[in-house]
C-alpha cells in the first residue's frame, strides 16, 4: 500500500517508535512510500515502519532521488 507521511507518523505515535521529533518530521513530509500491507499498518514490522519513516523524513529535508519506483 502507498502511504503518506501523516499515516506513517500516526502509526509511529501509536507504537511509540522512533526518536523524539521523528513523527513530527514525517507528518510534515509531502512524499509517499510503499509498504507491504493490504490496508492496515499494524501488520507492518516495526523495522520496516522505521525505515519508511526515515526515508520520508529524509525526503522532506533534502529532496532528490530516493528509494522508490522510477517515475514513468
């Protein structure tokens, strides 16, 4: 499923994952990413969720090439 920063930030807060401020940075990100879930992020492993959060936070700070499917 494709998720935006707000969705990932909400799940980070629900699980109490990540360093202080990570959920805030992710929530303000305009980027999206794909996670292996049908419709519920609760099934996504915490390590994958944190990786997605770091990617979204990185894209907010320094836009440019990221880890996603090529545009086309």
